[in-house]
C-alpha cells in the first residue's frame, strides 16, 4: 500500500489550533503570534503594503454590498445574498491566489468575484436574472457562483486534479459555507482531494447559520476544521474577521498545495451580519443582541484601526479609497439601471451546443407565437 510521505511522520499537524488563529485583535491591536502546527513556526503579520491593499478591497467590498442591497430594494436585482461583515474571507482568498490559479466561489462571494477582475455588471448579472451566468469563467479563472450548496467543491477538485495531471503549478481555492459541510458533495470532494493528493484548499466561511439553521444543529464536532483529519489532510481554524490572520493561514495553505503538499481545509469563524438574502427574515431565528455582539468585530473597522495606529493610513489614502469605492458602486448602479433587450429565443440557444429535437420543436413554436403576436400588434396600430 502506498502512503503519502506526510503520513509517515507524526500526524498531529493535521489537527487545527485549539482556538482560531488571530493576528489582529478586534480592537485593532496586534495579537500574540500563533505557532503553526506543521512547521512549528508562528504565522507572520503581512507587510503594511499588503494590509493597505486588503483594506482598500474591504472598503470597496462593503460599498458594493450596500449598493447591491439598494438595487434589490429598487427592483433592479431579484435577490442578493449580502456578505456584509464577512468580506475579509473573500478579500484574503483573492489576494492569496495568482492569476493562473482558480477560484470557486459561492453565491455569497460577489466581492471575491469582483476581486478576480470580473466587471461589476457581469458579476451581478445572474442575480439580476439576465443571461445564464454573467461571465466566462475561463476569462478570469473563476467559476460562476451558483446557489446549490457544495456542488462547486467537486468541480474545484476536478480542476485541481487536471492541473496536477498536466504538471501545472495551479492551485484551486474553493469557498463554501458551514451549511455546505452538511452536504454529501462536501465529503466526496474532500475525500477525492485527499486520496488523489491534489492542490486544492477548501475555505469554510462559518458564518454560524445555514439560512435559519445554527451550526449546533448541523455538527457537534469540536470544529468544522476537525473534519479534515478524517480525510487525511490538515485542518486549521482562523478568525474570519481578521484579514491578517486569513492572509497568513490561507497563504500558507496555498503555498503548501502549490509545492506538492496536497489539500487543506481552513475554517474561518465569521458572522453574517445581515439576512441570508433580501427574502429572509433573520429576526425569526436570531436575536438583535446576538448580532450586536459581532458589531465590534467588524473586519473593516479592525484593519482600519490597525493601519491608523501604525501610521500607515493617511488622509490621502482614505480619500483615494473612498473615491474608488464610489466609482465601483456607480459602475454597478449605472449598469444595472440600464434596460436590457431580451430575446426569448435565447432560452433555447445556449442550453446545448447541439439542440435536442425537443428544444428545436419548442423553439420553433415560440418563434411562431412571437411572430404572430408581432404581426397582430402591427396590424392594430
């Protein structure tokens, strides 16, 4: 029986930290360094330039979340799953990847999609209800966000496996929520990734709720990161509202995967500050007092305080970043406010590369009905 090299050594490194790794405390101060399980080295704070870049991405992401919520209320989008309060997970995920790497986001990860260079309107087009996906994933090495839970994890493992077979140094980072860990696809993806030793990192954004179901009703494991051990891969826990810790932990996992170390599972402890979507009433399953406890842990305010205290955030930086955030919001607003010309026959054109006989028949029937309706309207004028 063939065993991967790391199994020949002590397997204790697979166990996550007793407490989530934290480098910057909620008040913006530097937290005590945490030692890494495998290499016995402490995680390092990122450089100030990196933190400033991350801060800018957080500001833009927060503004996008607010703008998207407004567009839903104005009827310009059908639905929006806000990531207000957990943007740091998405920002760190993007910052840890190369352009040649792949990202597999969830439906809540629009900030990450934008961070990969996708145009704002393309990133939000599916939420608006236009077209089928909004953008070509191969243009950005970013999969299209979809609503089924955990299905993207299997696709992520497949891409990672193909990259390994080709001898590429591509790393795949797959995002999911705590709810996805209760799905069968989650377990199949982790098992396949470990058995075939592929370069994929799984990031669970544990925001405490799978819609209305709290984590305690999904799992009684010590943590979701502990699930990694059962598949033979390392797991780690990280403060999901601490951008510095996320960059350090995810960065290490990505580097490890790129260097042949295989898959890893990271659990980020964060919180969904707003409702699951605009169609959800979160007051039915959680209290205002519970939400209020997470307000001081805001990832944006934490980084801002850290940079300010370090003298790394000048007034000019604030102004420049605010302008960039407003520009992004305006682009999104203008794009989604523009009326689109819809061709109903597109429903049939892009289902298969070669339409089935049934689709051809349905398309012909619809085309005839549209032509007849147009002729009737023309004659009545």
